[in-house]
C-alpha cells in the first residue's frame, strides 16, 4: 500500500492529506496526519491470527 502525506490548500485553509492508494483522508494538521499514518502502519504490521475453520460434520 502506498501512503503519501502532503499539504493541501482547501478554500484558503491549510490542511494535510493522507493518500492511501486511491483513498484520501484530510486532517487539520501535519501532526494529526502523521499520527494517523503511524497508527495505521503499526496495525498493518501487527501479527494477525486467522480464525480456525470449523469442520463440516
């Protein structure tokens, strides 16, 4: 997944945008945007356990 943090001028107001492939999320500050990215990356890198499959029978 490509993650990009960039400034965004929106209606004369400076905001920050995080682009996740084709999806964009806007934030009021660069700090908020970078905290979001750090949290997202930590969750993506965390170990994930698949649920056990039930056997038919």
